[in-house]
């Protein structure tokens, strides 16, 4: 009986298996990356009804975050300002700033009609995640840790993945992020500059480093942060929780 | 059963003395029940009905095809959906986005307004709690009906249209019709029995405007007899309320004063029921003298009867005889209507009452004559003189007539305006010789109501009403008559008209109804009216500023103690001989009790799904009503053997042939009437005065023989699907689905037609009952669902010395000390758990190997449940449903054991046997007697002790609420394959829904049966439609768009396929912990120093003592549930906890400072270390009651 299939076909199944395997692996790898928040949400920059410029208001004019996000230290939600918060400066009848600008037209309309401005949401955690802003801000975690350098954003975009991995990394090593309560809303803070300008703080930190004999370099940006974070974690009794109920309920 | 016997060895002989059961099947140990229990969980495929089973596979394939296709479409639009943030335009006062706002208001009711606090999220009320700031802490509680009233607000089926005889009309036409109807001025108004000052003021205005106007009050269960008696004795508008702070011995004569027939605020009653005093700080032995004693005489079990120390079942027709005898004994005579053990009972009860601090409370719906007699008894024993009963006059209460007055005036009236919360067209009360519907048949009927019910559809003009949470009004509290305000939480969702708005419109020249829909800034005239009344009558001030602050103060607190009912003068009643009725002697002519229902009250809550699904506290029946009768009565009617298949004879026959029926038993031999989804009940036909009603029967325990009880309020509307609930032929019914919503349709049987003119019961001689063949009705009862087995589940002790089997006695002190040693704990060392909580972290491997799992030094949460005060009313269950977004699953699913309630209210019956009375016969004991002699002697003694099964053998009912007990060594955690349930640092057993894959291993491994599985998308699909859930994504969605507004935004709404369970209201705990974190910043700011110098202690991060409460705790008017933080030594929870034996020498996180002897852990011996502990029930029997007293306090529950 003739060989219907030539000899080389003997390894054909293997080849097919290898190809399919590679393909499957490729799909898995691609999905793990492209399906992750890092690829999906970072860089999301929707158009807003009013092109509000954080860089202008925060860095150039020096507004504090809490001027507009007023309840962020009290509530789980970081509230978006009501129209009359904007109107404090921009109200047309009181000689407000740029009140005749067409860019502010939606604001004027909202004030006149009472119909609220519909901002487009940038940061959104899933429904089953109960993130609380006040819990973090009152314990020395700055806005910048999750939202990036908002003070430098002309248009707000999603700067960090805000994945569960990111949450857990920080909950496991809060010393990388803790800073003095006074500096929480200072988005330009870094620990090395802070101690270099603040003699008392420097002394306190140096004493602590010596006491605990920490192996850190205070002249290094990361080292200073590590020392500061470790001290604050210790002093303030910061023990972030990792159990499910911390965020899911 | 072999499995269970292995886990829980047989009880000792002593414990076996008390017979314990949950259901008739349990009592008789039937095959159906054993089969159901053995299975433990309903087998999914078997619990499906035949037709569903056929379709399933095909449906599955179809759905798979459909979803694959949909997935293809879905991918094409795989883009991030755009979400919006919509802030207010103008900042709203008090509103912080994400934080709740609390407003005080009150819920009007016939028993007095209940002062409540409503939780609001961004303008949506989501939860109601009792107002803790109310004077003396008497918020009046927030019972199941108050809790569930929030669902009524969001009911999508609420009335939203003006109707004329059921047809929708325009608002302008409605106004025109209304103008027409009242033109003549001969208008009769029917209000509810609640008392409103503003309404009274408006009535005076209307009286002046409409010359022929008349005003009445009507509610079906308001108790005309009590009212008439008080009016005769004290004068009009007088309410008599009991002061339970003073009352020490209470005789409740068919009076459910703890729940449905309130006689004054009950907080003080529970305070005196707690063996350690109100705050758990007294020594139980010293406080014993302060404990109250409750006697209850009633035809059918109520929650009050369950609390009683001495309870006797008695037919309603015999209450006159009973009261007569009590009066005789108090006046120095001896009982003449009763003989034997009953006479003894009456005599000792009456003597105890007369010895001081005694009070007699009679059910409100008994006749005036009986109430007059009870007044005489209470006067004689000094209840009025000593302030145990206080008569208060409703100040400035407008003159409101009764329906009898309406019947007299009706000829002169052209229009009747129904503003009562009752449903008179459905209830159709008999007034004299006429029925309500015949009286008003040629009148213009105007109806104002929230629901489209029979009255709304019958009315010539129906006006949609605003819910009380959308209304301005006022009222008076149920205890001292303190003025309370009703303020709206939200603008009327469907543009309903408030009662006061309608009255205001009618008092104007041109009738224009307030329109809140088209102009949401318009001020309601009701607001002005209430404000006006307050300023005029309650707290007047000429100073404008004071005026304003007074008003703001009222709105803030919800009440004003400046206006109260005034204490009425002494009353006087003519002495009259009581007419003693003959006893019902046959089951076919049994007394018929028209009882109020724990779910629907008088029928007004028939459309409330939470109440419908909350099991009845006594019968554990959901979604229906039924006729209840005692086992003996059922036997006499040849029904009992149908309900309980008595197979003993058959088994004996087989056993004689050497065949063990248990092992040869086959599925096919089980009759259709079993437990679970195949539970069908037999039917009877009850005829009173020519009117017959057919209804299903349930065997109830603790009922008097020859009495049947038929709850009111059901059967308000049926559709064609009702037939499906019958096995065999359906009863004749008229389809009238328009009178109910999809919740209230096909719900039970209407007993109102039988009611006639009798307010509370029909005498046996006028009643005839016969068995109906060939019809059986499907019932959904939860009593054997999630049934727990083990020894000493609920524990009970007595303040009296008891004789134990074996001859030794134990006094109160010894019994207290022995609580933790009852059952298995007496002789068995605690199991050593394989899964130690201390040491290495189980929950979080890797990171914190060196740390203990329960490492939180600021918070360790715990709960205690005091069975001494728990009545089993199930308010906690409904409160939990409101707080935690728990879905309703519908009757079919409940029957399969799939109810989702996180709290299960177990209810056990216990009947002490003679063995429990101990060796009363020990004096007859001979030395060296043989076992047989001993047995014979005991049997003889038992014969003497227990001559009849009547009043000598008290049947006790003991509730035991069980939710997740948050085991420290939780069996559920170790079996989860995906770590969806793990332990938290603060001692909770967490449940991450988004992680759960639905293996249900955890539920199978939970010894407390505390976990619930979402078999279907109950939250998304409407479970009330026939077979809708089985259609998956193709099923119809939840009706309406308003239900989700009630949801708590801080709790996930769970989807299909996940396990859920009690979380100790973790959302509240997290909020408390986060609030405590804010302390750090405040403390730093106080020091004025840089924050890096600051040191935060564990105490600073701790929520203040007693500041955290959970939903069930808040709802419990008895204060039976206590929640707190074990790490806070000032927390009240400490006083309710015992130090665990094995913790004594171990250094632990948990710092129990107190050791309460009454505390025990459920199933302690399996070593789960639960965080919820229970406290044994203490009964306080009358020592003079002899053998009866000895049998009280023995209801420790063992289930095998």
C-alpha cells in the first residue's frame, strides 16, 4: 500500500501544535497587557464642556486643591465644584474674571438656567470598589500618588493605572508615599527638598534614622522619602489593610 | 441522620425531657421532613418543577447561542463608556457628596406617631432608624413595618394618576369633579385613627365652610371596644397607656402589646426584662427583684405570648369568663368559671397581680363591656393610682365620629371623602346591619391614597396621595403624646397630593390641588399649615428670631416636648355583670379569630415585598396567610394526618416483617406534600353567617383547641396565575389584578367577608368549618430552611430554683453560672481547630508572616444577642434588607429555600416533659430499686404532675436570630478555592463578591447555615413573574425605575452566582474607622506643631465607645442586639461578653474585662470562636404557681 502521506507530514501535528501554542501564548500575553488598566485607561483625556486648566489655576494662580474639591478631606468622594464655586470668581454680574469668554459659556448657562454642567468623568473605580479620599488624605497620602501631576495638566488625563495592583503595592509599602500632613496638597513636594528647606524636620528625621539605624541616604530623593515614610508610618501608626473588606463590600 | 448523630451526640436524659421542634413534621419526625433535612440543601434539579426541568437543557443551549452572538456584537463596541459627573449648580446646605444627611421625621400610625430619623444620600431617603434623641430614649422603636415603609415610597406601582372609577382622568377634570362633589356642603370625611394637630385645625376650618360636613375616623384594627370604654370612663379623646417602667406584673389578655397592639412604649418593659438591668451593669441576683413578670392568655401565639413567663391558651369567647374569674379572685372570691388546673392558674395569677405593681392589659378589639371590667380590675389593684396605667387626653383633638356615626348620618351626605390609610371598600366593614359598600353606593366617593387598591378603583374620584416621607404633617407619639413633626425627605416622586394639601384646597374658594411636579419650587400649603399650627399651639413667640429658631429646632429634633397629652382625671365605670359565653366544644364549630397580620397588618402592606417575604414570626409563612389551628383541632377535622403523614403504624408493620423502612425507603414513596417546594396544605371551608371562604390550613402550636385564627388583609386581588398555586382544583375566585401591584397579586385568602360586625372574633356557634377535598394550596414556609442542628442552640434558665433530674437542685445563681456549661459544653472539651487564627496569617500569605491575623489594635468587632428580650418580631431582618440591598426572591424561590435574608429568625417550640420537673417523686424513691421500678415510679409521678396537656404543661416559643457569627476560625474560609472569603484584621469574615466564583463550598461548610447564594439575578430580573428568573438575560427586568433609588450606595448590589452573608454592616464600620482617621489630623492641628513630630496611638485611631451601630441593632426596639468594639474598654459590648476559658492564660488582642455568666457561643464545642455571642433567656415564673412554675425556664433547645 502506497504511502498516502509523505514522510514530512509526520511532524506536521507538532508544527501545528507549536504554532497554535505560540498564537495562544501571544493572545494571552497581548491580552494581559492590553486588557490591563495600564493600557486601557492611562492617557484617557476626554473633552470637557469647559476646558478647565489645572495648570493655570494651581501652578500659576496658586489655588489649593480643596478650593474646588472642598469635601475631599471629609468625604469618600472628591466632589467636583458646583457652578457657584466657579462663579465666585467668574460671575458676570459681579465683574468676574473672563466672564465674557465663550469658553465659559456653559458655566453662565448653568448659572442662569440652574441646569448643572455635565463634566466628563476621568477617574472611575469599578462599582465594587469603595475608595475613600478622606481616609488617604488625612493619613499623609497626597493626590499626586494616584492622580499624577495634576498641577501640570492643562487638560486632565488619567495618569496612573489605578489597578488593584497599584493599590496593593502602596498598601504593602506605604513608606514610599507617606508625607507630612502639611504637604499633602503640595503636588510639587519631594522629601529631599522638604528637609533641605526645613531644618527642624531634617533634625527630627536624622535623629530617627540614627535611632533606628536605617541604611538610607538622605541626600537622595528616594532615600529621603524612604526615611520620611518609614518614620511617619511608625509614628502615626499607619498600617494599611490588605483584606478584601478594606475596599470591597 | 447518621451524619448529624456523629457530630452532635444524643442529649442526656435530663435534656431529653424537653421536647423541642420547629414544625409539625419535625414534631412527628415524618419522612418528608427527614428527607428534606438529610439533603440539607435543596437539590437544584430536583427542586425544579417538572415543566421547568424539561425546558432547561434546550433553554440553556439557546441562551448559549444567543450570548455567543451577543459577545460578537459586544466586541465591536469595546470602548470605554463615557461617564458624567453632574455637580449641583448651587451648593446645597448640609450636603456633602458621598456622605449621608439625617433628618428627623415621624411616621403617623393609629398607635401614635413613631419618631424616626431618615438617612438620605444626595436627596434620596434610603433607610429609617428610630430617633434616639426622643425623650427617655423612647423612639418608639422602628419595627418591621416602619422599616419597610421606605420601600412603599419607591413602589413603582404606587398611584400616580387621578382615577375616576378606575379610569385615568386629567388633573383639571379631577379638580372640576371635586368642586362638583363638595358643592352641596354635605361632605363626610373619613380619616385614619392617627392624631394630627394641623389636621384638627383644618377640620375646624372645613366645618365652618361646609355646613353639612361630618368627620369620622376609621381603621380596621383600631380597637373600637377599647376606645368606647375609655370614652365612657374618662371622657372623649382619652387614651390609656401603660407605663412599663412601673409595671412589674403584667397580665396580657390576648393583647399583643409588644408588637401589633401597642399599649404604650415598650422600651421600659424590655429594660425590666434584662436580668442585668437596662445597661447590663447590675448584678443579676440583686436585680432579680426588679424583673417584671408577664402572664399571657391568648388563643393563638403572638410574640408577646412568646415572651411570657406564664402563658395559657384560651379561646377568645372564654376571655370574659377569664376576666370575670380574675376579678372574683381579686375581690376575695375563688374562680367560678374555671376548674382544676385552670382555676389554680387563674387564682395564682390574680393573687400575684393584686400583690402590687400589677396591671391587666386587654386586647384593644375586645368589647366595651370587657374593657370596662378590666378597668375595674385595674382600679382595684391600684394600677391607675400608682401610675401603671395613665389616661391621657388628646388635646385639641377634633371631634371624629366612628363608622356607626357615618351610618346614621349617611342619608344627609352627598359625598364621602376617604382619607384613611385603611382600605374600606376591600375591608367592607359591617356597620349595624349594613355593609360599608352598600352605605356609600349612591354617594360620590372620593379617595386619597398611595395605592391603587379596591377603594381607589371603586371611587368616583381617586387622588394619588404623597407618601408620608413626601409630606408635611404632625402627630403625637404613642407614649406620652409628645408632639412630633412629619417632614418630607423628597418631593413627591409621582406628584402625589398630601392629605393636608387636599384639606387646604377644599377650604379655599377655588379648589386647586398643589402641583409639585410642574413647579418644584412652589411651597406646599401643607408646610405653611404645619408651621402655622406649631407657632400657634405648640411654641408661640412674638419674637421673630425666637420663632424661627423654635421652628428650626423642631425640624432638627423631630419633636417638641412643649406639647404633650395632658393626664386625664379619674375615671369611673358602672359595674356590670359580664356575660360569660359558652366554650366552643367542637372543631367544626370553633371560635374564629380575625387576627392582625405581622406582615400586612390590616392589609395595607399587601404590596410591600419586604414584609411579604419576611417570615411570620410564629408560623414562618411567607407571601400568604392561612388558617391556623391546634394539632388537636386539625386531628378532629381529619386534617392533621394529611399535613403530617403519620407513618409509625406502617413502619411498625414493616418492622414486624423484619424490613427496615428507613433503608428501603424510596423517593417515589414520598407523597406530594412534603417540605420545601412540594409543600402543599389542605384546605377548609369556613362559613360564618352564610358567607363562606375557602382557605389553606397550617397546624400551629400553642393554640387553644377548637379555635381557628385567620389573619386579615390578604386576598386583595388575583390574576389567572393563581390557579398554578393549587394542587388539584383551584378555589373559585374573581380576577381583579387591578386592585394590587405585582407584589400583592395572588396573595392568600380574604377573611374580611367572614368578619361581619364582630370586631375580633366570631363565636363558635356561628361558625362552621368543613374539610375541602381535592384542593391543596402551595405554601412557602421557611421554618425548616437553613435549619441548624446541635445542642443548646438557645438556652433558657429560670429565676426559680429547679430540680434537676437526678435529685440535685440549682438556684438562680447556680443556673446563671451553668449557662456556659449547658449541652455539649458540659462534658466536652472544645474541639481544637485545625485552622488556628493566631500565629501565621492565613488570609494574606507572604507579606506578614510574622504577624497575627487579627492584628488591628484599635478595632475588634463583636456582637451579642440577648435572648431574654428578643421577641422574634423580625424587625432586624427587614432593617438588614434595607441597609444591605438584599433582594426579594418571590414565593416560588422561598419555597425552594432560596430566600436571601442575611438574618434568619429561628423559632423553636419547646414543651417541658415530666422528666424535667425533676425528682419530685424522689421522696417515694426506694433504695436499691431496679431500673424498671424507677421507670414505673417516674411514670406514675409524671401522671400526677401532668394530668392534662392544658395549662399545666406550658408550651414555650423561643426565637433565636442567627446571622453570620464571624468565626475567628471560620470553616468557610478554608474551603474557598479563590480566597473570596478571608479574615480581616478587625475580626470580620470578609466576603469579596467580585472574587466569588460561586462554588458554594463555603455555605456547605458553614455550621451556622448563615450564607446565602444568589441563584439568579434577583436584583435585575423580576422574581415575581412566573418563571421569569429561568429566562436569564431574556427575562423581564425589575419593573419600574424607582426601586434602585432605595439602595444603599455603600453596599454592592450582588449579581447572580455569588455567595453573600452578613458583614456586620461593614460599610458602617469602615465609615467609623475612616472618621477616626480624621482624628489624627485634628489632633495634629491642636498641638500646633509639625505633623512629623506627632505620635498617633491606637486609642486615637479608635472609633468612640458605643458610637458604631449596625442596622439590626438600631432596629431592635428591645435592645436585644448589641454591637461594639472589643478593644474599647468603655464599650457596652464588654458587659455582655464572657472571657473564653482558653483565652484566660493567653495574651490576646481581645481584652474582655467583664465576664457575663449568661453569655454563651453558638455551637461552641466545634471551636469556631464566633464573634457573635448569645445570652441565655431568663424566665421569671411565679413561685406560687407550683408545678407550672417548675416547668418554666426549661426551653433550652437541642436539635438532633
